[in-house]
């Protein structure tokens, strides 16, 4: 059923103008907003922590709907990836901070690109591919093989190589050793390997992957995000976290690296809460105390 829905979305976005695709995305968002009770509840609890416990329900409901709408637009963009050509990117994507990106790669140890489920993170593969850089990324394998293959194909349209979580993780180290870019989404744990860290003033469990990769290879970490603007063009931002002091203690050093990019996560989520697609609780401790 899910695969069929994706194929329909793929067909529509391939044959309809972008404005019509976004209009359909808005209708779809309204339907899911009405019926996705659990997603709304989880998202609202996350946003309460971002905005403050005193935020009223009316404000939260409006914000949650905007998240649903922006997520629907993100899916429409993902289905249209074959149209994300260099010409499209030149006209619709404003690249900010490429100097940090290039400086890190100039060290010859590869680059760990860390992002959030915010805006259009998948845009990173298209942007970096269009700039001529080889890029791979750690991705979740979908249980439905057809759905998984669909996602892999869509990403590959722009030169993005998918590396499944698990047995093929060594490919990340090989890519970094070739001075390539490896992308990791750093705000959701997909395995049992997560570490507690302070996020918006409360303890959350976050993946250690980006920090572990950087520490083991010497690669620098750069944050990236594709921020949707009001006219549905994008600012694609590269931002280099503060340089961590390496002590030689792996646990201490991983935490230091994580803390530095978590600060940037907080900065962008505060600025664009309507583009943060946190449909599952980020703060598990909060579930036990409420």
C-alpha cells in the first residue's frame, strides 16, 4: 500500500507543474493532520520542549499543521528528484557557507556531513552531487523491499550512494579515506547505539554515529540543512561546529563533538520549528514523567 502511494506521488509530480504538486501536498497534509493522532501528539510534545512548556495549545496546533504541510512538500520534492538538475539548483537553491565545506575537505580526511530531519535534508545529495563531490549517506533500510529500492533509486538520481545501517557501515570509512563526503542524519536513533546528551536543556538519546565517524577517521564535521523559504526556494546552509579539543578519551571526545553540533541543531530548530519533522518522541525520559 505504501509503495503504491509513493508510485502515485512519483507519477503526479513527474507530470504536473510544481505549484500544482504543492497544492496537492497541502490537501494531503490536511487529511493526515486530521487522522494522524499519534503523530500529532508526539510532535506536539517535542515542540513543547523547544518552545517552552507554557506554549498554549492553539499555538502548538497551528505549528503542528505547518509541520505536516512542509513535510508533504518535502515528499513532493523527493518524488521530483529527477528534476533537481544543476540548472534547477542554480535557480532555486542559495548555497551558504561552502567555504567551510571546502576547507574541511582540503585536509584530505573526508567530511562528515551531519543534518537534521529539517527542511529538505535529502536536498544535500542533489546539491553536493551537482557541485561535483562524491557523496554517500547512512540510511535506514525499509522493511518493504519495493519501498526501499524506490528510495535508493531516487537518491541515486543525483549521485547519492545509500549505505544501509548495519553490515555495510565499513563503506563509510572507505569513503572518508578517499576524501569523500559521508552524510548522517543526527537527530534520531535507528539502532540500539545511542547516547544521552543534553538537548534543549533536557536529556535525550542521540545517535553517536556522526561523532564516532569523525573521531575514528580525523574527518571534520559540517552541519548542513536545506531550509525552505516562503517562495519555496531554498537556502542550503553549511555550518562548521566549533572545533572540539581531542583529549584521547573516546567517550569524552565523542561527547565534545556531539555537543558542538547539537548547539547548531538547537539553533536551526528554534528558528524553523515548522520544518522539523520530529514525529516520534525525542525525549524518552519525558514520557515516563508525564
